[in-house]
């Protein structure tokens, strides 16, 4: 289900569902289902270098995933297919943080072939990166109802 990558001097198996592929979509590149994905299945693991909050703030970038305990994952590597999952105001996936600072993107419902995966990036990311240029997820640029 995944590929092993060298990570902090240990080998960790990175999870990626067999029915996913990076393709061009409305947002540019996105992650799409090539076959059925069941509710609660891991779509992909969001992985990369673990940074302190200070390191993350000094680096900046769009691929930082905040963790608990003032840390972040720098997911900029193109091998990290979870980085291609775009924001959605009506998401079909959600991130779940697990022990050892690992993030898994999990299907919130059954997903059909051809469907693009998306999760809500959160209000802070929305305000900084999405709202200024407009959302392209189908919400009409207004964002999730709870933020209006």
C-alpha cells in the first residue's frame, strides 16, 4: 500500500491507497480516485520533515501541515502525494493525527472513481492563501458556511 522512504534515519512505510493518482483538475494538480475508496480508508499519509514552530515560520511555504506541540510537517516533496489533495469547503476527506507525529488523510465517506479528494485546510490557511484569490472548490468563493 505504500513505499518505504528514508526518514529521520529510520525506514517508515508511507501509506497511499492503491486507487489514487495525481492529475490535473480545477485547482491545477489534484489527487483523484482511480477506483472506489471506502469510508474510513486511508487515502494518503501527509509526510515530510518535522519542523519546530520557529523553523516552520522561518521557512514559510504552502505545504506546512501544523501538528500538536508546536511542530509542523514540511510536505513539499513531490513524492508526498497527499500534498496534492486540494482544499474543499465540502470535503470528502479529513486529516487525522496519530502517534509519532504522523498525519493520515482519511475518507469521510465512500468515494467513487474519478472523484477528486479534498479536505478543509482550516480558517487560518483560508484567510491567508485562499480567500485573497478566491476558492475554486465549488462553494462560489464564499468558504465554508460556518465562516460566513
